[in-house]
C-alpha cells in the first residue's frame, strides 16, 4: 500500500497556508454536504476556492465594519469588493429593490443590502462570475492594522517592480506581446469578464450583440455568457468543438451579428482542442472577435496568442504554482484588427491585482516553466497507466485521439501537455468507493505543485448531476456526471500511480 500520501481531513487548506486556493473534500459525503450547504460540513471548512467560499478574513472584516459603522449595522449583509467601481456595479446589479448601498472605509469598498436569501445569492453569484471579491491579503492587512490579527503572514514577496517582473516572464511565454498588451486582473474570471465587456461594447457599436460559446466551458464562463449577453437570442452554443462544418453553417447564418466567440483551448473538462487556426480564420472572415482561454494547459505550454484577438487565462494556475493566490491575465494580440481599441477597453474594465498578491505572484512566476515541465513529465505517464487499468473506461487528456493534432499545432514542444487528465470509471456506482478510498489530495483548482483530484461535475454543476433534466443536458454534451478531474503535481509519478492503483483495484 502506498504511504506517499496521507489523509487530509475535511477543510484542510491545500496548501496549508492562510491564502490557500484549495481545501480538502476527502469523501463524496463531504462533496455533497458542501454543495447542499449542510451546516455540519460547512462548519469544518475554514476556507475554500476564493470565488466560491468567502475567506474567513473577509467575513471577520465585514463583521467589524458592520459593528463600527452605524450606516451598515450588524443586521445588514455586507460584501467587501475589489474597488469602488465594483461596488457600484454590484449595487446596480442588485437593483433598487435591494436597498443596496455602497460604502468605503479607508480604501476598503463594499456594498450592503437588506438581509434576504435571494439577494445574498444574487450578490455572491455576481461577484463569483465577474471576480469582484476583495483580496484576502487586503483584508489581512486591514485586520492587522485594526489589531484583529498579530501580523501578516510571512511569505516570499518580490522586492522590486512586481508588475514589471510578472510581465517580463509573460513576454517570454507570449512572444510578440509588449508590456502594454499584458493586462493582469484580480483573478481569471475577472480577466474573462473584462475581455467579454471590451469586445461586447466595441462590437455593439457595429450592431453585433451575439456571442458563441464553443464547447462546454467552465461554469462561470457559461454563466457569464448566458446572463450578460442581453437575452437568449444573443447566446449561441455549439457543443462539438471539432465540427468544422457545423461552425461554417452557424457563421453563415449568424456571422453578421456575432460579436465574439469564447473558447477554451483545450476545453474543461473533456480536454478537447479545436482547430484554433481554422477557427481564427473563420472569425476574421466574418468580423468576429475570438477570445481564447488556455488555462487548462497554460500559456507556458500553448502558443495561442497569434490566433486570438484576446487571450484570457488564470494565473492562479501554473504561474502561481504554490497555490496561495488568485490572479488572471488578458493578453491582447497586437496584430489583431482592433488591438488598440481592445487594449484600452480591457484596461478600463478589469480589476487590478492587489499589490501584495502581485508581489507574491512575481516571486513565483519565474519558477513556472520548470514547474510545468515537472508536471508534464508526470502527465503522460499517469494517463498511460489510467488507459491500461481495467477499472477505467474513458481517459481524456491533451493528446487524446480526435483532437491531438489540433493540440500539437499549438504546443510549445512534444511534451507540453499541461497537467490535466479526466477519466470515468467502468463500473456503475464505483465513484464513491473509489473517491473515498483514494489517498491523493482532493479539492478544487489545478496547476500547482500538489496533485489535486475532484469529482468535477459535482463541484461545478451539482444542480445538473442531481436532476434527471440536468443529467440529460450533461449526456447531450458527452459528459458523464461521475467524471473525475485529476491534475498532476510534481510528486513522483510512481507515487501517484500507486495511490491511483490502490483505489482503482477496489472497484475493478
């Protein structure tokens, strides 16, 4: 039996640091409890992925401000956000009936509204979709000043020009881009939001208001397109990223009103890669702007900027390999037809990274190429093991049959696969015994030194996996509700395989 990995209790931060972006959900019961908001489960979660679980220091600071500011008071719901503009946008989104009011306390901005479960959900989802929460490091610094915390966490920070250092490494990963083309955002979804807003506002001046979602995308990207395109007629979806003929027909019908196409390269979670050069040519021919998200494999592994108008990516993954900060990036293709206009509009739309988050990112990003190399050295080996195990039915990864050639056209080398593998089990009902027995770190996020596995669709689309209509929607998209998402870390491949084999043999 493998001894390389030990059980992590529910709620354990991954990594074990105050600003960790993942936390342990070691059993399917814990996963269901988290999704169903079971108080017994939630009481054990000290933190979680920052856009989904409000950091305890944000909650503590909000409680303090509610006590000291009579305009807020302890009975109203207060959200701490990334800027004054984000506060105004959130208040406007909630509408006049929410009695939502903006507030500011020495540079900390927020919105408070009357207590109401529907308003709470609407506010939380908005901030989740657009990446608008206050940084946990900003909250930490204020709590130290207030005397609620003894000191900020001791951690390695870049001592000089952090933005310049981050851009220096990104220029190497995105050849042809100048500093002005590399626009960091407070998180990956804020980068997606800023790109979406920039393209939407520009293309609206040309009478183009529709968007195409190509493939099954990350849940918040799907939500953003569905909620903010101005109505169902402006939201188009094509599920098969490999259907060139279908795309040609769609563009022939809708191309004149399409503002943009949103695509992941490769997609999450089926890890399919479209023919990006062909898609780019189709978009250019019809005056459509292409937004490509290579987060799953990273800009360090894929060269996508020449084919897109905008590249959006999460720097939480791979670039911040320690797993203790969130950040994002919009990269503008300087050769794109609207480069100058998009550059200005994106810069105006995104939320800036908190200075200490940026300094922490700058301290880590230089290690990203070596981190990615070590992760990718494991990925092919683990994928081959999974393909050969009798308990495993399907394995999806960058070099899977059907889209491997599309991926190789973009890859920076023969081994540049990213770290993601998703797979399904052969036996019905095997998910829970396998997952519960598996001795690997189990939680959301990916692209860090630590291997992470999760029942992805349970965490991303619990509403779909738990209803007949939802399961039908997943099936139509080729998604098994019990699909597992594994992102290799830098641990020895033999240890990863030993742990996987131990759990798989139980359900073979």
